C-alpha cells in the first residue's frame, strides 16, 4: 500500500500500476459506500467508475498536502449527492410514488436481521442525502469526524453536530418505519453516550 505522498506522486505521473493499486484498494469500499447512499448496485458501480475517472483527470490539479482517500471519498460523495438530487427532482416532476426499498439488496441472514436492514435503508432513504452520507461515513465506514470533515469540507465540530442531528432524524424516521412494520428493537442503533457518538 502506498503512502499518500508516494501514491500522489506516482498518480500524477500517470503510473498505470499506481492507478491499478489505488483501484484495487478502494473500488470495493467506495462501491459499498455509494451503494448504501444511492440504494442501487448498478448505479453505485457507475458512480464508482466515474469517481476513479475523475481522480485520474484531476490528480494533477491537487495540492501537495491532502489526504488522498478523503479526496476520493469527497468526489464519490459529490457524485452520489448529484445523482440523488437529479433522481428526487425527476420523481417530483413526474409526481411518482416514492420508490420502495428493493428487498434483493438485503443481506441473507436471520429474518429479523434482514428486516432491520430493510428498515434502516428505508429510514436512511427519508433523510437528506448529506445527512445519510454523514451517517454512512461515520457508522458505515468508521470515519472519524476529522476524516469526514476532509471529505465534506467541514470542520470536525460541524461534522459532530451534523452527525448528532442526523442520528436524531434517523431515529425519528426509523421509528416511523417501525410503526408501519412489526416491532423490532432498535435501541442499539446509533447510540449516543454522554461523551458523544459511539
């Protein structure tokens, strides 16, 4: 694995092996992240491909001091947010009914676990894309507030507040989903301790 400095220099030289290494390392995590944001595997694959093409095109324009992975996640996040904005606009213009969750996306496992995954996806789908992205980065990908700040170009304190607000919005949306489904315990989802987010 390359360090950011070594990797960026090799990428700037358009080293094919460096790009192959970068894609091998980040393609699956980026695709999973995008899939959780947009809810469609094929779209996530397309957005991931667009992300890496953009990295290839724009790597020469970057400054020397930046976190490579955070920059790539920022590009992926921007592609996902643009896609979701266009999708919501099309739905609004066409007055389409809200798409239901595609149950084929649920991971096979015990019935309750699958149901919880579906409810979580439904609740995330109700949130603003930026709020869902913050939750996905923090809880889904394990990013720190500082790392999310680098991705979304926000201070770590602004990220902390956004995560806290997004958790509350998520809990409300999840609670509404529960009232439509059978009761499933969710007290462990996005717990907040007195010291902050877990």
